[in-house]
């Protein structure tokens, strides 16, 4: 048997005005990635490569994001918001190719899981023309109600169009639907807009399919799967659900977390074996932590790679491009950006390492700063293997410190330092014997404004 072909239509034309943000609703981040990316990733896992994204006018950013995540995605524009069926029909060209299954998903429903879509597709494979994802919300207000008879779905009634009896139905439309590709276009083109909102409702596909002698079924899922996002409060609730899922997956994979509810993950955070994460750590997007590494409390990581056995924090900040080799130590109040720290190197306290390479086993003293920016451009600092940078040194980039070289504390290094050399770049110390004692004697003599001793 051939694998069934599938077209997923993602409706991303939402206006999102209740988010009170210039950012299109479906580009708001959840678990560090846009809502749209969650839905597209799920669609690719469950449906495959053929994806159509329906965007609103002036949504170039939404289209660009869709194509970045799903490079083959076809973009269709719905120029006017005239209802969910109208939006689906924007992708008519793709529907007309008659894939076996058509999935319709909303881009603002990011918690949907691939297995839920797979279940919907199975209903179509089993012979139904329409499959609807139902759920029983705590409060059904506002949702379309699923009217069931004899185990089959006979209609979906939108709240505004529902009778008092229908409004008492607790089983609601989650908004997702699968259609048999063979019949989809015929069904969709029959949908009219004679309803309370004068919109073309996708939900009418159910009654129309039945009129055509076809079968419609509903399956049930949990509320989280179909949680839609219209407000920042709903975005925060969805984030909480997603964080719980990510934490559970990390624990399941063997990550040790003593207070998982205080650790914030991104959807793409990757952990090796036996990683330990102390309380209150934030992982932005793009972080990989390898086997045996320990991330201590109050650290913030983003776009960073932490090698095997490395120790980060407490209070460390790894910014994009931080590449930590095996057994590296990055301690408290150390910030690393676009820098490779090779195996076994250490920066244990109060440092800024940006646009740099730190060779294996090098030691970066407290208060070391790579002065990478001159106000116009960024420059690189290269520190060789086994070098020792004394505390409170400023390394003015571009600059190279050779392997095994030594920089005296408090130096402002502006020139390259050869391997195994010592560089000291600070004012020489002056010592004045007895100076302090003389100062105290002048004070005792009671002069109003004592002159400082020579
Ligand atoms: C829809 C369902 C309802 C279900 C609910 C679940 C319909 C008619 N109703 O109602 O049964 O209980 O979802 O949350 O489908 N969209 C467009 N273009 C349009 C209209 C909508 O792209 O012209 C997109 C929206 O951006 C959104 C999705 O379709 O992503 C659903 O639209 P929305 O207006 O939120 O429908 P609901 O009233 O929530
Ligand atoms: Mg909605």
C-alpha cells in the first residue's frame, strides 16, 4: 500500500488585535519559538511535507517565517477575513490536487501534538469524509458544539447560531479538522454564509458532508491540545503547559532537576545524559548541554553549546555563539558571547568574554574583559592554550595572547603577546616609605586642612 498523501492547511490569517502588539499574533514566542513554528513542526511530523499556509494581507513576516521553518510551504493570501471555510479555500489550488488527507489547523493553537493529528488522519483513512477534533472544556462558552447522533457527528453549531438545547452540549469543536481529499473541494464549495456572523464557516462541512451521503466523525482530545491563543494571558497559560511538557520530557530523558518548576526550557533545548540543572535556570532557544554538565542556579543560556562535564554558573550568562568545550568552567557573573572556550579552560569569576577563542586549559582571572567593541566594529581576541590572564585585565581587541603566555594582573593589553612571554601593561608601583605615618602626624598637630606629606 502507498503511504497516504497529506496536505496540511495552516490558517494564519488571524488579526490578533487582542495581543496589543505590533507583532503578528502567530509570531509571538512560546517556549522560545513562534506559535506558527510549533504548528508547522507538528504538521510536518504528522502530515508530511505538503503544507499550505494561509496568511492575511500585509503578513510578509508570517510568510517568511513559514518558509524558513517549512521551506516547501506554499503561501496563500486571504485578502479579506470572511470565515474559516473562506480561509481554507484560499488554498484551493492545493486542495484541487486531491491529496488523500487534508488537515486544517489553526496557527494560534500551538500545543497540538503530532499524535493528535495522526489520530484525525486515521479517521479519514477509515472512510470518513470529515473528522473533527472534539474536547470537553471546563467552560464551553464561545465554542462550536458537536451535535452527535448514533456515534456519528451530524453537525457543528456555532455558539451564536445554537439553540438553547444545543448550547447545553459540553462536547465542543477544538477547531481542527481532517477532510478526505477526494471530497474536500466539493464540500468546501457548498459552504454558504447564512449565519449569525455572515461568515463562511468551516464547521458547516459536517452537515454538508452528511447531505452528500458521506460520513463525519469526531474524536476527543484534552483541552491543552486545542488551547487557542488570543491574549497575552492565554499565551502565558499555554507557556505553562508547554514548560510542564518540556520539563517532564527532560526528566524522562534523565536530566536531574531538583526544582523543575523553576527551570525554563525552550522547545529546542537539548540535553545529553546525566545533566544536572540547579533551580532557577533559563534556557533560551538554541541550547545544547552535553553529558554530565552541571548548570548551576540563576544562569541564563541562549544559543550556546555546553560540552561534556562543563560547569556553568551560578549566575552565568551564555549568549549566542558561546561554545564551551569539555570540562570548561564558567563561574559566577561571567558573560560569554560568540566565543569558543576550549577544553578545560576556566573563567570562574566576573568576566566578559566576547568574540574570542580561549585555548585549552587557559585560565581567565577575575575581572578580565575582552574589549571587543570600539564603537564601530567588533574585533576578536585570541588566547592560546594554557595562557594565564591575571585578574582585572582588559584585552583590547584585536589582540592575540600566545600559548602559555602570562598577562600580569590589571594590565590593559593592546599589543599581541608571544607564546610563553609575560606582558605587564600597567603603571609601575611607587612606594613611599613612612608616608602614611607622616600623614597621621600632621593630622594630630591639629591643622585645619592638613597638607599631604611629600
Ligand atoms: C472556531 C470554530 C469553532 C471552534 C473554535 C475553537 C469555525 C466557524 N468555528 O471558532 O467551532 O469551537 O474555533 O477554537 O471554524 N481565520 C482565518 N480567516 C478567517 C477567519 C478565521 O484565517 O476569515 C483563522 C483565525 O486566524 C484562527 C482560526 O481561523 O486561527 C479560527 O478562527 P476564529 O475566528 O478564532 O474562530 P472561532 O470563533 O474561535
Ligand atoms: Mg478562535
